[in-house]
C-alpha cells in the first residue's frame, strides 16, 4: 500500500507579495482553480493509495485543514511540526506514525508546492518506483532536465537496473558551465525532492546514519496528542531534533538508492519567472490574471488581485498587485525578490508576513481601513462556526451585519442580529460571535481605542484550542 506524505512547510518568499509567511505558495491558487496543496493531493487520484498525510507548521494548520476539507481529504491526517527541522525529521514523523498503526506502507514523499503537467506520466513513474521500493530500495525521482539550471541540485545516475538506475552521487547546485556539461552528458537529473520507500526501511536507514534524528523523532512520537484533525507530537523532544535534509541524512549515505527518471512537465515554481514559463500565454507572450489590459507589451507576467492593472510598452517584466502591495520586477531578476522580503522583515513591516485578508479557522477578516485609534475590518464567519469567547483591554467594537445572521453574546446576554442591524461591544466586555445560519455571515467591525493589535485578545474559551 502507498501512503502519500505531503510536505507543506516553507515560506515561498520568492513569490512575494502573493506568498507570505502566514500564507505561503503551497496554499495559494496560482492558476485560479485550486491551491497547490489541493493539486498535489488530486494528482494522486489515479494512484492506488491511502489518504495522504500532510505535514505542516503549527501556524498553517487551519489553512491546511480547510483546504483538505474542501476536497474531501480531511481525516485526522495533519501532523504538526512545532518548528521546522527540515525534511529528514519530518518524514521520520510520518514513518513512525504509520508504524505505530501497525502498518508498513510505501511512503510516497511529495512537496505540496510542485507543478506536474503530465499526471499520467507521473502515475506511471510512481507505479514503477513502487516495484523497487517494495523490495527495500530507497527511490528518488530524478527530473529529466530540459535546460542547464543552476538553481537545482543534480543526481548522477549509475548502473542501470531494469528501467531505473542506481544513484552514483548527489551533486550540489552547479555553475552554469558545469550544469551545461551535466545536461549534455545525459547522465544527470534534477533533484526533485520526491521519494518513495517503505516506512521501516527509511527508519532503519535513518537509525543507522543519523541515530540522533531517529531517537529525537521516536521520542516525539511516543506522546502524541490528537487535536481536532491534527496530530501534535511532543514539542520538547522534537525541538531537540537536529535540522537536516533527507538527502544529507540518508540518501547520500545509503547503498540502496535508486533514481527513477521523470519527464512529466515538473516545475517547483520557485519564482515568478518559472510561473511565467509554465503558464498559458497570449499572442504577445504575456501571462495575466485578473483585470489586466496590455498595450504594446510582450513576455510579461501580470497579476491583478483587486484592481485594474494596465501596461504600456513593457517587456520581460513581472507586475503583481495585491490588496496591500505591488511588485514590479524584471523577469530575469525575480530571484532577488527574497531580498525585498528580508528588507521588509528588518523594517518590521507586516507585509512580509501577512496579507490584508487573513484566514482563521472560523472564516476570515479583511482590514479595509485604519488610522489613529481606529480600524475597520470586513469579517466573514462560515456557517455554524463561532469565534472564541474573549475580551479586549484597549479597544471597543461596533459590529454591523451586512448579510446573514449573527448570534452575539455580550457579558452573558445573547442577541440575534440580521442584515442592517448593529451592536456595540464596550471595552472590557466578555463577548463572542457565532453564525447560527446556513449561509456565510458578513459583517463590518469598527474598532476604536488606544491599542488595536491582534495580541489584545484574552480568550476564555475556544473550540479550536486557542484559549
């Protein structure tokens, strides 16, 4: 049996301003249809596999859960990392979780932020790999290169074993000249970061080569705390785990590694230029999403989230507009977007971390205006969901219902509000907001006070475990 293990960590900072710390690229709909996480799960529809295990950061848990719920794949199957410790420990958590259930599946390790155009070829490669993984081999999928890329690590193939190859060596990101030699030789593949092996085989190899990681992860999985659809590991034990990738910890050391070639239109979408490359273009080579008009413009990537974006005479440029930021960059310089993110972080700007629109387990809010001593938000609460019972030390609030029905509790008194009705929440009042209806609740919240930060929330009770 195949158990997909989907790695959904990472920040995707090169895709700022769309990708941010609290909403990284794996949770975005870059093609406007489904998120990258959802596409990764749906890519497995033709693979005979169990429901996937998703590994993500604590701060992304509700986003991951909601996206899995939307495609019918949420089933207590999200493992939360207390902190990032790279791929070797993350995969070990999934392997220990499987073994604890008394099964020894083939782990199919995938990244949540990859694009694969040809699903049929991908499925065949997975089935080919399963044959060898069942016999105890550790499989890595090597991407057949179509260019001399310097941003990827490479795998040099060795002796042929049926339709696959032994791994001769893993190679770090090369210079352009060396990369051109690799591609010309036909003996090298891009390192995709996708793997397949039996859970027990991986754990045995990890125990042999990195017993410190093995022991830390084993300890972390001994005290598992189920929480809604999440699996919480022992935080103290996991934080003591070293940080290392599966490549360094296991794959470069094992004598049982095989590489399965994969030529399926793979792309790790590591930058805006790579997204332009894989996207459908108009007759002038432009890619655009949203409300975009182009005149005498060629080979651009234009993304308009909420407003009209017009270009005149632009070539080889990336323009990305979100509700609170605009990026304009040369297409051949987009790798440097990460430097902008670092500058924003150093300047303590919130734009590197969060969007204006923020998702919560109960719905979302959009900060539509703010000034000295006031802030205005548009709040959306999903049907049958409820915000925590809370109070604020420094602000009062007015709530105006735009659509739907709100059940508001203020100091123990319940009030039912419908469209165009409002209520005042005094400073210090213990209050809660619930949507008892069958349609989303939309309301406008006006905050006023001396401090309006999100950390001015004292939670007394919360159905999502945040109290």
